[in-house]
C-alpha cells in the first residue's frame, strides 16, 4: 500500500517507547512507502547502524506495527522492505 498510512501509535506505546522505534515509525509514516532497514538507517541518523535499526524493525514487526511487504535481491543478500500496518479498530 503506497501513500499515507497513519501509524497506530497505541501499538507503538504498547511495545515500548524506544527512541529508535519512534524514529522508525515516524520516518515510515512521513515517507509513506515501504523501506528497508538499510534505507531507514541512512535516513535516521549516521550513528545508528543497520544492525541496530534492523533489530528494532523486527521488534516492530513482531508487535504488528510494521509488516514486511516484499524482498529484493541486493548483491549477495536479500533486502527486506517494510511498511506500516494499517491501524486496527
């Protein structure tokens, strides 16, 4: 789903208020298209490593806040792309 998807902030708070997770959800909400942890790491902050961002994206996926939408081969690995899950009533 491309375009603006409002974040389900109640779920974000339920997972925990971690600054990196808040930044990830904010960036995904603002950009409005699927992003990989690699792309998010470059958007968020030069200090955050891809492993750090990837860990928090996986935790957000486990909580149902984001979902993996597709995978794309990149060099010798697979890049995973995530987007915000639609809010549930």
